[in-house]
């Protein structure tokens, strides 16, 4: 009895569809980045209006808020690059949910009063 040595292949997403999903979800992740930049600018303006500064932990939180959506999108894109459409959509949605949960947690944990010195 001979067995075939042909590897099993998964159905992959066509390139045009994978690119479309990446662009669509990339815009949603870009909105999260835009919000994080707005938070950084807003907190800086509030701090200067109150004649105070942002402490180092505050800067770390604000900068991580910008970097997190970029890193999670890149991870979701990389993990889903050879998967089917449903898996890619679920990865992007899980990434968006993760970014939203972490952002809300950071805002709750480090309210505006705690990032100013």
C-alpha cells in the first residue's frame, strides 16, 4: 500500500479579498490610532492649561495607546495571511475587541487626574 505524500492544503483567501479586508479593518484600527493621538494632544493641552506636566507613566500610557492598535493590526494581518476569509475576519474582530478593552482599561486605570503631576 502506498500513501500519497501530498500535503493537505487549506483554502486560502484570494489576494484581492485579503487586501480588501486589510484595508477595511486597517481603517478601523487607524481610527483607534487617531483617537489615541487625540488623547495625547488633549491631555497635553489640559496639562499645559493647568500649568502642570504629564508624568512619565502618563507618557508611557499615552504612547502605548498609539502603538497598541498598530501592533495588534500587524499581528492579526500576519496571523491571517494564509487563512480563509472567516478566520481573517475573526482575527481582525478579536484584535479590535482587544484594543478597545485595553484602551478602556487604561483610561479607567489612569484617569486624567493620575497622569498629571
